[in-house]
């Protein structure tokens, strides 16, 4: 696996700044750029308009599709459109098959969200396709949603509101609580969990958290190494973990049994983290007093589609339970978060396509060089296997030119090299 690209120094017109694949031709010119014209980027799933504005402002051709695409349509769209970049959210699945079909054309994928489990990261890295996401931009929005759910569950707000919408006046205090003095248990103390911790303490809650690595707490929060112990002391348990083999079904019958009687479970992480049938049983038996879910194992492809038993066999059963808040994956759906995500991912794509910078890539070595300020240089971006002898061969090619600067790094089986060389030497070959 070897993928090369070349970027030009700023004296080249803007539309040529983007990376273009390099080739090895029969004349022996090992670094001859293809003249592919303006780089094109395909954005799916109604990516925020700020991303479109930023990308077009850099001279990229941007096409938008408001919905997700299935595997077949995605392959055909990328191929027929000649796209070098792809932007998605959480619905579009970039499988190993998609990667295989578009390898050699597609250079980069931007996930305009936190998660990247919708992309086969290993296949993408092997094909020389870097993947970027937005791990920080919606943290506040998700944390605020959890705070709202904590209050709504403790006061049964959704049930009272639904009753009054039906014309039923039902004023009661039984089973309704203040959140002050209650304990919030956070599973996953990352960007969202830590922000949530601060907000919860500001309302007078005690905070305990569980994470697989030791993390310094904010405020008076306390880390607990044992998940079951944390579950047993928390009045509210909220989940903020990625979808990994070890987190799928991490909250099931055994874990729910460890939770305090009449406590609450909140999941704004990933749909498969919670065993929903086990949760339904715990709610029916009053082991839990309520739950809030924003994510599900199978979700509708778009707005207006039905959320029913055809997607998940337990849906109607869950919908009928009292004090259960169901929301359509809106944790990061605020104007502020989507605008910030659009800016963060678009800027990552611009840095990669213009300068070859892989800082922030989730499946690549993080490599960057200061921007090319002098005229008459091109930047070589080379992805290759991290094996003995490969870098020697790469340097034997690059070493024939006047190299202004060079840097390389590796991550697992993938290595990535940046080098700035003189344009005049390419032209003289």
C-alpha cells in the first residue's frame, strides 16, 4: 500500500492548492502530479452550512446531499462525481466495500459528529484515507441535555405534560424529587462526562464516575474503579462511552440489578451500550423509576420515518412505559453545536487537503509541517506501510530533490511522510 499526493506552495492559484495524487510513469518521473483540477468534496446528511461556506471559500467544489446514502449509492456517487473528500454524519456507513471501491480516488473522510464507528477505520487507513471527526464541539450541548433529563425524570415532567395535553389535570408530589443532594454516576469521564460533572455539582448534586483509565476529577467528583459499586450508590446513572466491543451491552440485567431501587438510567452515548429488553424489564418491575434514551440500536434513516417495532422489536413496549423519555438522537442537535462541528471538521479537511496535516485524524499518524511560505516548492504527502525498508525506499526517491523540510511518523501498520521539495527540479526532469 502506497499513496502519494502533492500540494503546491501559495504562489499556485487557489484551486490548485488541494492535494492531487502523484504517479510513477514510464519516463521515470517519480513525482509527477496529475492535473485533476479543483478538488471536489461530497457532503451528506445536511452538514451545517458553515462547513460548506468554509470549504467553498478555499476553492473546493462542494456538492450537498441532504440525506444518507446506502452502500451502493455511495460508491456510485463518489465514483461518478470524482470526489476526493467525503463528509458524513452518523447515518451513512462507509464500509470496507465502499473503501475498496473508491480507494485511489478518495483521500479523506470528515465525520461531522463525535463518533466514527460508522466508518471502517482500519480499511480506510490501509487505503490511505484519513478520517477526521469532531470530538469536542457538541460536548456542552449533550451535557445540558442530560441535566434537563435529570430534572425531567426526577419531577416526571414528561408524564405530567402528556396528561395535560390530553386534558387531564394530575397535580401530585409522590415520586417527585429535588436533584439537590442526589448522586449522579457518570460512566465515561471524557469531554462530555467532565463538563456534565461541573454542571451537576453546580446544582448541588454529588458526582461519582467510572472510567477505564485514571482521570483527574473536576471539582469534588470522585472516581470509582468498580462499575458495579458506582451503580449501587448513584441515584442517576448516565452513559458517555464509545461503541466498542467491550461496551456493547455493558448495561444489562446484572448491572441494572446493581442499581439503587427506583433510580434512573440515561443513555446519550451509543444505542448498543444498553440491553433494552433488560431495561424494559427493570422498568416494569420498578427496579428503576425511569429512563431517558436518545440513541438506539437501529434508528430511522431520516426525519419523518417511523420509529416502531420493525426497527427494534421492543419499541412499542418501551413507548408504553411511564416516565421514559425518548428523543431522536438530538444530543448534539443545537445551533451552536452544529455550527462548531461544521467549523471544526471543515478546517481539519482544509488543513489535510491543503497542507497534508493529519493532526486530529483518528486512524492516521498525526503529522504536520509548518505551511510552505517560500514560492517554488511542493509538498509531498506519502502514506505507506510501516515495515522495515519502506521508508528507506521512500527517502531514496525524495532524496534526489532539494528537500526543504521533512517529517514522518507511524501508527500501527500505517506510516505517513511529509516533505517539501523544489518545484523547479520536477519541471527539469
